[in-house]
């Protein structure tokens, strides 16, 4: 199989294909973040890096041979956590570049499989994407396959996708032993007090809930900043980078070739691997 991954990040799609037992002969990746590229090349040194999607017309790619194309175009303009600039946001305009590339491949290979991932958004903007992609989306929460709440939307022509079976994984099931937690992950008294401050009438940690007997809050690219992101109030500490890898269902230490700051960023920007693997498993053999 020949694969093209747009906005590849740390190659969650490549890990998902590997987990699904799908043989990849050629994997093209479009990514511009040097730290994400380093993670990918460390784990998958045969990856062919193409650079920015904005230069796609100059790529040396046999477009008609692509069997699968996928990506998660930048979501900052769509996210409810963002400024809601939507299609006016320069980053979210890259969605249309994704569409152009998919349509170009489809014109040469009508049988190509495609998948686009994005965040939960207003229905009016979801409908615009649906119109351009030509398929109805499926909404899957990563909580079904991991200990993380992460609601995402997937547009794909891979057939017969339903909801994955709930594995019932809780946050307490994936946490490291307390004796192995470094002091840098522990909340200071100031940090703990900050998380208990009222925000909109409720403690701040209620906006980023991570409960031992439940799920973690959605990982974000801001995890490296500390409070209020990724805090386990019952443990009075942050999630470790290894725990974030587990929440995104990557192998432990998959991102260890870069700094912790970059690991948090990359994992927050990435996909939950097992959700993508679940989708890929529906491709006809």
C-alpha cells in the first residue's frame, strides 16, 4: 500500500497502520514541525518527508499510485476552545488544500481511500466540510478505546464504520506507580490553590476534569504549560509525558527523542492511535 499523510505530525497514522497489520510499501508525509518530523523519522526512518502542503503541486509523487490519503487539517479555527474564526482562520483554510489534494488523487485513482479528522465544531461548519468531502461524518470519542475524553469527527469513504466497543479503560488503569513520579510533576501549593479557584461559579479543575475513576480531560498542545492542563486533582500532580503517550495509545517512549515540552505539544496535537486503527481496520483487504 502507498500512503500519503497530510499534516502528518508524529505519524499517528503510521502507528495505526502498523497496529492494524496493514503493510505499507511507501509512506509519504507532509509536515513542517521539525520536532514532529524528528519523532517520525526516529520511529519510521523510511518515511518520505515532502514538506509543506502548500507546495503539493511541486511534490515528486506518483499520484495515481496512492491507495490511502488522510490528515487532520489544523483545527484552531474550528475548536470550541479557540477563537471560532472558522474558515477565515489562515490555518483552517488549509482544509481546502486538503480537499484539492484528495480531489487530484481521486481524478487519477477513483478507488483511493481517504480520511479527514477534525474537532467538534458548530453544525454549520461541519456541514460545509461534509459538502466538500462528499461523505457523512462519524463522531467517535477516544474514551471508548482509551482513558481520555477526546471527541473527534471523521470524514471517510472507508465503508461500514460504526462505533467501537467500549473497552472501559479508566484513568487509574494507565497511571504510573506513585513511587516513580518525579517531583517536577507535583503541584505546588500555589498551583493547587489556583485549580480550586472559582471560574464561572465552579472550581477551575471542573473545566479540565481528570478523575481516577473516570477519564482524563482532552490532551491539548498546551499541556507543557502545566496548570490548568492535565492535572489529576486526586493526585495533586500533572500527567507525565509517558501517561500522555498511553492516553493517545502510542507506545511508551515513542516521543522520547525530543524534549518534554515538545512531547507534550506533539501528543496534544496528535490522534488517538487506536481510534485511527479501528477506522483503518474497516478497509477491504
